[in-house]
C-alpha cells in the first residue's frame, strides 16, 4: 500500500481532542509585568534594533540633561571628522574660555596644544567641560556657532523635545532634552559612528599625569554594558544613559533626575535587566532587500523595488512573536523620476491589534525619467489603466 501524507493530517483533530480531554491546554503568552518603580524623575528603555520603547515614564517631558548633552556635542564632532573638516591628530590651542569653563575638567592648560584625539577622550571618559568647549571652538570657531550646529542636528534627527544653549550641558532654562530624545540620539550615534562609540566603554584615561575613571559605574559592574554617558548638576540631579548588549540584543536605558548618585546606576541596571528578561527582538526584513515591487510610470524602467534603509526589527514580549503582523501601503500613482531612498509608502507593524511601529518604504534604486515619447505612451496607458481600474 503506497504511503499517503493525508493520514497524519486527518489524525491531528483527533489528537487535539484527546489532549484536551486529558487536561492539556495550548500554551499562552504570560503577561509582562510592569516596569520596576524607580527613584528618578523620568526614564525610557529602548530596543536598539527596532527603536521600540519597552518602558517609559515621562519620556517626552523636557528635562535638564546635564553632561548627557555631550552626546550631541560628540555627534557633531564625529560628523566633522567624517567629512574631513577636522582630524584626530589636529592640535587644538586651549582658549581661556575653554580653560575657565565651570564643572568637571580634563585639566588642560590655557595656551597649551592638545590633540583632538586626547580632547575627545577627555570629553567622553572624564566628561571634561574644558575639553568640550575646546573641541567646539575647533570645529566651529566659537562655542556659540557650534551650538547652532547642535540645534541643526536636533532638527534633522527629529528630536522634538530638545534644545541646546551650550556644548557642555551647563544649566540654562532653554537647555533641555527628553529621555526619549536621549535614547534616540544614543541609537543614531551607535549606528552612524561605531568606531567612535568604542570610546564610551573606556574605563579610565590619564592626562597631565592625572588618572580619572569613567563616571559610568555600570562599566565596572556589568560586563554587557559598553556605554554611554553620565550627567549631573544640582538642578538636573543624577542622570545616566546606558547601553548593554547581551547575545544579539542591545538595549538603551535613560534615567533622569535621580537625587542620589547610586540611584542612577541601580535604576539603570534594573531597567536593563527588565528589558532583557521580558522582551525579544525579531528581524522582519533585511535592509536594501525588495519587500514589494511597484509600477512606476514615465520612467526608463516600469518597476520600482521598495524596501527599508535599515534592517526592520520588532521587539515584543517574549512568547508573543507569532502575534506580529505587517502591512505595506504604497502611494497610488508613482511617476518617475525616483531617487534612491526616496519614500513611496510605509510598513506598519502590529502586535495583535496594537500598532508597534511605522517605517518608510523607500526606493531601492534610482529610476530616471524616460524620454518625451516614453512619457507620452505612459500618459495614455495611465489614463486607461486608472479609468478601467
């Protein structure tokens, strides 16, 4: 008797009934407990890959960031390095203004010449305000002009609750960030400048015969933590943005406004542990791989592949990945020319009925406009296509 694949399939309903009668029930996803209560004014926990927020307390409220400001300062400096406007071996003459800047110091001497590399270490590891102002002056000529670059980047990156008045993070009523913006900034800094992000894991730096340790104590107590920045003033309290990677998952935690120094570390550790314990990330699509192909009119090609610029991830409570669904929507009428990375639609990711994220669906290649005769033919075809459609 020939083997049939139908028999096992027919047995499935009977096996299910037998198991249910025996007391078996299908596995259900356990509910995720709420985030821990933390002694801080506000916090967020973000998955690095997906950008999804896993925990949030006053995450969009404007707060004083103190030296966490130096993440944006660093971002602007790294862009200048990448563009070749400055170089790591440049010698920077320390101005009196930089030398006099209040707060934490690298202890550079007025009139001395210090390399950009050393100043970056002083800014990142020691949180030196003197090093920070010296770098700002080297990049833009003055700190005031550099701050304009910081605010331009703020707008470009879509940080809607942030504004800067100085490069170092000194108190000012018009100098603020939100916890969400800080997490977003840390995420793009890691994405865009991984070679410079490595500095944020350095535990100590010696300059001018003075040894100083990194103020991020999590670097010494949690081997998965590799950054990123502390902040403190009387008015801001104790703040910390931290990032940790365990296996293939990276999380970014931000805590603002702790009243005690130890609280920012304990709160950050609790947030990171919570995220790694109860959430998981799944890749949905690779970057630059076609997700849909759309008809494009009046172009040298008639089809336009659409996808995502960065790998598309989703972060969900552990065990709930099967409930994830994605839908794509494309603009109803695509007409050439099309530029690479130009948005023509979006991908919506849902967990059950809840929308988790929206991501632009972009052109994966350029499609130039066709000649006048090709455009004429397509105009006629478009008329009948949409008439009968």
